[in-house]
C-alpha cells in the first residue's frame, strides 16, 4: 500500500519515521506492561489509583501547556523546514508560548492544591505530579515531527524511560514509596526536555531568537482551535478518572485506570501512524485515501484482538485476582477503533484543510455534553458510568468528524 505514496524519497522518509516510532511506541507499550503489575503489587490498587487521580488533575493543565502545538506547530515546521530563519522564528515563538503557559499553570495549580484539603493531605504527590506534567508537556515533540526526524524522539524517550524504569525498581519498594513515582517521572521528563533543547540547537542549527509579543500572540491565535479540540476531550476522558476519585474511592480509580491504560497502550499505534503521516499529508493530502485504509484497517484489527485477548492480558498483567479488569477492557475496546477514526478524519484531514474550527466545535460540544452526562451517572454507576461516558463521547466525535469528511473530501484531490 505504501508503494502508492509518490516518490522513493518520501517512502524512505515515511518508513524511517514509522520504524523510529514503532521502536518508541513499542517501548512505551512495554513500560506499562512492566510498571503496571509492579506498581499494583508493590503499592496496591488504592495508592495506584491515588497516583492516577493526582495525574488526572495535572493533565488538565498539561493540555493547556501543549495548546494544540502538536498539530499547528508540526504543520508550520513541516512547511518551513527549508527556511532556517522562519524555522527559528516558529520554534522560538512556540517554545516561549509553551513556557508562559506552563508558568501560568503552576501559579494556578499550587493554590488549588493548598486550598482543597483532599489534595493538601498529599501535597508532595501533587507537586511532583505537576512537575512531571510541565516538563512532559514542554517537550518539543512538534519540532521533531515537523522535521520528520522521529528517531531523535525515539532515542531520547528510550533513554529516559529506561532511567525511570530502573529508578522505579530501585526506589519504589513498599506502599509508602508511592509518592516517589511522579518524582521519578518528573526527573526523567526534565532530562528529556533539556537534552531535546540542546539537540535542536546543536544538531539542527536552529537558533533561539527572543520572539516579539506579536509573534507569540500569533502562535496562540493560530493554535486556538487545535487547543480547544484537544483540551475538550479532557472534560469526558480525564474527568472520568477525576470524578471517580471524587465520588467513589481510589481503589475503583485504580481498577478503571488499569483498564484504560491497557486500551491506551494499544491506541498508541494510532499515534505512530498519525505522527508518521502528518508532516507528509501536510504536503501531499491527495494520498489521504491510502492513509485512511491503513488507519481503519489497523484500528479494526487491534479492537478485535484486544476484545478477544482481554482476559489473557489481564491475567498476565494483574494476576487472576483482578480478572474483573478484563470485563472493563472488553467494553472499552471499541474506543480503539473510534480513536483511529477521529485521527483519520479529524487531525489528519479536517485540520489539514484548514477546518480547525469544525474539529474544535465537534470536540467542544461533545465534551461539554458528556461532561454533563458524567456528572450525572458516575456518582450513581461508578466505573460503568465512566465507561459509558468515554465510549459514548468517542463514538459521537468519530461520527461527526466522518460526516464532515464526506462533506469536504473533494478537497483531498485538489490539495
């Protein structure tokens, strides 16, 4: 199928980026397979749930820091990578815009933690968590994607993930060590961020130029639709974990998170394909039909495989004592295909033809509706309410984005 994608140079670049991301995501897939059972057995489901509850709060701020740059900055870097002056301007403005948002988020996050007794009780946990979220969100993955040099992301992530994994086994030995998990994550994210900044300067010869205020404003303005479209899903996705923590208990949060992390690990393959093709499709959208077949075929295959092998996966990761997780995995498996669908028609089509506003409105309206639904059903139905919220929201988003794709697909050939 890749043979249909234009010239040899493009095919080589796509395959090289795909191989890099396969290694990266493959290792990221293995990390949960190792850390999930280790943490569940070492610190217990309750503390595992508490860590993810704290993370669910931090991820709201992480979405703000990223501000949709994974789409807009990637797109602009890809289109201007042969223009050194413009490249430096885009890189510098985006990095400063991210840092300003990070500063704002920290200033807002700390008072929230100090004022809410439930958070204040575990102050160190929340502070380490926001540190991890900040450095992870600041990582300029958009630069490497736009330059179609994913191998650097792979090398960096492999090194720091290995560091996290080794340090986890060394320092997290008993239940009381749970607070060290976000600290170790934060340390790894900080190292990755600093090395990435150095690489961009030394390897790519991209100079940091203090941007003008107007340039930063332009970055925010250009990214506002992508920001809302990527922030909005937190209202149903991340909020499911948060609301479970508020209305139920940390053990249920742990069970739900264990199931969703398995689904997320499988879904990571969609990001491999999406991130591989995004820069290419930015310049060759007429080949979207081939990309569509690859994405939907992969999504359907992975959905069926996850459903069929859910019990085996659960037994392998969490032992036979937690087989109820398999039921949750099976119900959530459809989310795999649905996310592949939204990646195909939203991020990699509608946003590339300048219909950012449509993607934003679909995400915002769907997320607001299902956030309201979550508020009503999660306090009553617990985990099942969270599952209904997640599946329902992703189904509605996939349907609407596909509908708008049908409306505008004639622009594919004109691109």
